[in-house]
C-alpha cells in the first residue's frame, strides 16, 4: 500500500450492494488501513408512500447475501438502523473511523441527505469521499460542445459512445479492499438484517431474487455464445418470449456493477455475428445513463414535467378508471395482463410498460405522476430516473419523448407484440381457451370478459383535443 491516509474507513453502501466492481469500496481500500462495509436501514424511508414490498424484499435479500460473503472472509456487514446521518456519525465515533466513502446517487432526496451527512461527518472530524459508481459516465461527463446537458437521446448516445471509445470505463478491482475488511469481532454487535414484514410489507416468492452471485450469473448467461443477447434485437419487444436480461432489478440494488455490464456487452459486440444485437442492448444501457443524467441535470423532473408546457395538461384523473388500470380490469387484455404481471411479480416487460403508460396517460387521461407512483410501489426495479423518464416519455412531457399524437392502439399493439396471445393467456386464466383471433379484443366476438372501460377511437380523439392546444399541432397522425 503506497498511499495510506486513513486508519479506518466506513464504506457506506446504499444502491451498490456488492463487493465486486464497487468504486467506493476500491477507493476506500486504496487509501485506508482497514475498512468496514456499512448499511443504514432508514425507517423513515421505509415508511414513505413511495416505496413498496418488491424493492424492499430485493434489497434485504441482497444485503443478506453480502453479509454472508463478508462473514465467509471473517468480516461482517455493519447494519445500523435510524436516521442515516446520525447513525453514521455515531458509528464513526464508536469505531474510530476517520473517513467515509460512498457512491453517489442522483435522486434529489439522496443528494440532500448526502450533503447533510457530509457536513455532519466533517464537523465530527471524519473525511468524506463521494465516488461515481451507479453510471459509467457521470452527468457532467457527457455534454454538448457548449457544455450543456443533452436533451435528445441520439445526440447523447453518439457523444457517450465517443467518450467511452476514447477511455473505456472498466470494472474496478476490489480484491485488495476486500482483504482490508475489518475483523468481525472488531466491528462489534451489529443488527440482524430486517425482514420486509418488520416494516409492514408482505414478501412474495414471486418477486425477483436479488444478490451479487445471481446477478453475475444472469449477466454471463445473457451474454454467453448461446445467450439471449443473440436474439435481443429481434425478440426484445415480445413479452411471451421474455428474452430480455431482467438485470434492471440487479442494477437497481447494485448487485452488478454497470462497468461490468458494459464491458461484457462491448466484448460480445466485437463478434460480427452478434454485433448488431449486442449493440442494441448497449443502447438500452445508454438510455439508462441518459435518464440518470436528465434527473441529475434537470432535477425538476422529479416532481414536474420536463417540458415547460407539460404541466398545463388538463388531466381527467378519473378515480374509477385509475383503479381499473391498477387492478388489471380495463377490458383490454394486453393492458390487464401487463398490470397483473406487475402486481404479482414485481417486474414488467418494457413493451408492456410502454403500452400501459400510454393507455393511462392518453386513453384514460390520468396524470403520469399517478402511474409513476403506482409503479414505484410495485416494481422491484423502481428507480426514480428510469421510471420518471419512462413515464414522461409516454406522457409526451419528457425530454425526447414520444410525440403527443403517438397514441398506442392497445389492440394493434397486442396483435403485433403478442400475436398468438400466449402472454395474455399466461396472466389471465379466464382467457386461456380464447383463440388468438379473438383474444386481443374479446368484446368484438361476445366473449365474456370485462367490458372495455373506454372506446379507444373516442379516447384517442379526446386525448388529441387535450394535448394539441398545450403541446402544439400534430405533424402527422399516428395510430399505431
Ligand atoms: C413507463 C416506464 C417505466 C419504467 N420504469 C423503470 C424503472 O423504474 N426502473 C428501470 O430500471 N427501468 C424502468 N423502465 C425501463 C425498462 O422498461 C426496464 O429497464 C426494462 O424493462 C427492464 O428489463 P430488463 O432488465 O430485462 O431490460 P433489458 O432489455 O435487458 O435492458 C438492459 C438494461 O437497460 C436498461 N434499460 C432498458 N430499457 C430501458 C429504457 N427504456 N429506459 C431506461 N433504461 C432502460 C435497464 O437498466 C435494463 O436493465 C421503464 C420504462 C417505462 C416505459
């Protein structure tokens, strides 16, 4: 070790629940004689209306696995509970830590908390280091020639790829840091990891599993020679095929490092037979970076529309219509099947997220924030940046969003992306015997099912009448 500055460092884990490819952990290991990995369970955060059982369950599972890995090495995960700032300061004092390392989080509430933590820790004589980890390139790393944040994805992606090609951001080596993890006995008594039930949530065996070993296995399997990355470009939009990586949950909890994901994908993209498909997947990861950058650069999106006019839209906000959407009984089987998948499994396919968000904001004219909040409490991968980006895209209020006159026709979407009806049947047993030709619009053939809560043609005309005065005249008419 050449540059030991600290005797004892705390690595404050938050959305980075892993040992490998963890920037704060590597930095702490390089600068400190010994370190302790620490997680603070924040009861106030867990009591928020904006958090739900699936994400709580996945985080607690990831923490258990992390603790297990540390215990195998004779160390432990320090688990604290209470106000994070207060807990960190008193733990640092208790164990005699002289530094805290953490990975940044771009959510406005997290930024405010981290500033307060930094101030209090410094006052207590503890140095603080914030690292960039949850994205490959930070919000300020990819800027226009004038130094402004991008608002259009294609331009952002081009610049992102140029930057990465010039200086690839590779996974960081944490082996030296892990070897410096404090002895279990020296850490002292730390709490057990709570269960979701301890905080009033109900666990489910159907929610995704989440831990570092699983995440690595999922990435490797996806990128393997015969992995789904080969079929990604062709089949990613078909929920019944279900060939996407499902890594969103792992990326949310940080059980896989984003640098590891990009490095693996770029390696596959060097193989000519898999290049095009791997590049498509890389673009999706760059969408993630784009939405993270938007949240950091334009924090007003967390509460309001990205577009100036977006908050002038006059929503209907029908409570009954919203309840029917939430519960999967709109009468449109593809919408209902999607919402059932969300409610039961804590995850939902991207094409379906697009269909149900368009349906809520255009066909039902319900404020996108209602949908955003509902997703937050139901998704294991609920992430403010991506979720907000997705919802504002669908509602046409976001940066580089769908034009407002692009209103998905739920029946055509269903016919196109679930042509045989296999996905619908897998989620709605009462439609299991309905043939493909009738399953997308059962009311047309007199099949007993919920009656559609709106007529799409009428709903579309109503949406155009609400949107056009606020967001401008349509350039062309789409009814996809
Ligand atoms: C209304 C709406 C809400 C959404 N909410 C979330 C959310 O809360 N959390 C979340 O992680 N994603 C969200 N997405 C994006 C996307 O639907 C999911 O990331 C994706 O379905 C996750 O499945 P996967 O990991 O198999 O994706 P893959 O297709 O395997 O993609 C790999 C990774 O790329 C990123 N990615 C893929 N598609 C997108 C996208 N459209 N925008 C941004 N990043 C993307 C994700 O990190 C994903 O894990 C939302 C999309 C919409 C339209």
